[in-house]
C-alpha cells in the first residue's frame, strides 16, 4: 500500500535540487531559487495526472479537508454527513471549521450507504463527504444524485485512494472538491502533505489564500499582498513537495504492483466457503491497497485477526476493535472532549450525532478484516502469504462450526 516502500534515487534527486539552492519555501525568493519550484510543479502534475483544473498542496490531508471546507463556505451551524467508518481526520476537519459531523452508516462497500445518507439529511445539511476507504470507492452516482436533489456539496475524502477511479474518472476529481493525503503511509507520500483538487476556479483561489494566511498572491511581492479573507498557515515545504514529485511519477508503477499482489491474495482466499468480499462499485477502479473480506460471524473475524497476528502475518486490521478508524472507539468525539471551549450549540450537536446507534455499521465492521497489500512482496511471497492466511481462516471456520 505505501509509496514509502519504494523510496529511492528519484526522491533523493528531487530533494537535492532543493537542498542545492537552500530555498525550502514554496513562495518568493525568485532569484536565489534558480527556477526550482517543486510545489508548483507537483500541483501541475496533480492536475495533469488526475484530470482536474486546479490543485492546491497543503501540509497534510487534514489541512486539505479543512481548507476545502472553508473554501466551499462550510461553517457554523452547518452539518456535514460523513461515514461512521473513516479516519479521525474526517471529523476533525468538519469540527475545525465550526460545523457538525453527522455520522451515517456504511454498507458492504465499507463506504456511505446512500439510503442512510438520505435519512440523515436535514435543513442544516450543507455537504456530503464520502470517504473512499481502504483504497476503494464510495457509491458516487447515488451520492451525487442526492447532492443534486437536495442542493448539497460533495466533498470526496480520497486520502486513502490516490489513483483509484470511478467510471473512468479519478477519485478526488469528481466532487465539488476532493482531497488527498500524502502522509507517510499513503499510496504516495511527501513525508507529510495533502492536496485539494477542484474544477472550480473560485474554490481553488480561496484554497490558495486560506493555506497561506489569506495572502491574496496577486502580485510578485509577498509583502504587498492584501487579505480578502482570514487564513491560516497550512503550507507545504519545498522538501516535502520534492518527495511527492518523485512519487507521483512512480504512482502508476506502485498501482500496478499493488493490483498484482492484491490479485494474488484474492486468488488464495476466494474459494474459502463462508467468506465474502467487500462490494466494489467499480472494480476496475480499485487501487488494490487493501483486500477487505467478511467472515460469517463477528467472533470468527476477531479470531482470524488474532490468529493471523499470532502467526506473525501482520497488516490485517480488525477495524471493530481499532482505536483510530471506527466510531466505537472514538470516545473523545462521543464525549466532545475538547482542550478549549467550543460553542455550546456545536458541542451538543457533535454529541447528539456521535452517540446514536450504528447497528448496520456494527454488523458489517464486526465481521470485516482488511488485509493491507505491500508493494515489496514478490509474487512468490504474496502467494505464500495467501496460503498461510487461507489455512488460518479455514481452521477458524472449522473450529467454530461454519
Ligand atoms: C490519512 C487520512 C486523512 C488525513 O491525512 P493526514 O495527511 O494524515 O492528515 C484523512 N482522511 C482519511 C480517510 C485518511 O486516511
């Protein structure tokens, strides 16, 4: 799954270009930087590769989500519908702009169930934020239809699905805005970093300003910049952008290896009676970064995860007991535990939505294991791993009488 596995001479060369000039900042210093603009170049590569008109690099995927929401005008009193299964960053960003995260159930795609989303829509709903979890996509046609019907914004959290596609379009390029994370364990990495993708020039301009203290960036002289809006510092550095520039050029190679190894693990597990696989709305667009499968019962999934770990076969998270990715362990969200004061209305809204029951999601996540796919496995290593996994799964199913 992660691009860090194939860090090499290409990344070192790009970073060295920056070290040669010593200009580590993405803006200004036009003379001494000697034509080296890594962040700018990576933004152009992102637009070209993913087929969008604009992209804005940020310091993280979380910053990308926050920036996209601010630029789309999401704020106090607004509700954003997001899945109960995602990474904590998704609700951090919603809360950060003053809005309320409304969690909705997922289905067997491991992404938002469009029917649950429709039930969650209220007059306060401003946006739907599907998360393309574990390398594969949400049901974008259905969600887009809901957005059109109810006049809502669509923000794709594509942080875990860089290079994935839906019906021929890249994930992240389809909504009003889409976001990538380039943190160290994502499909491609900058070390730390993120991006907003959008075809809307006004949203893009606001992202550019928001991420750099609101500076308007109209002239050549930073000191003369005016401030049409309030902003923050979510800039990426040239060193991080340089790593990403090397990685994006290798992305197709990463995806090819990932899909190959994904297929080998799938082939090894597909004939086990009783297990089933995540439903993928457009199988051709799967990045292959995880192979997610379901056991018939929750106790069996938990046992398989434990046996795999015991056998030294790592990288098979059982999300139901995982502290980062599922509502069940997000106590800080359920209790609205903030270090500082936030508006009481927002706090009450957060707690009301986080403390609802998520029976449909529980029924899915409690039976699910996602097997992370590595780029570095040879075909033989992948096949050997699949065979060991299959033995363990069969043994658990046998002992539990399935
Ligand atoms: C990684 C991730 C993010 C946040 O990215 P960072 O760069 O780590 O801030 C957001 N959403 C999802 C689904 C992620 O997996």
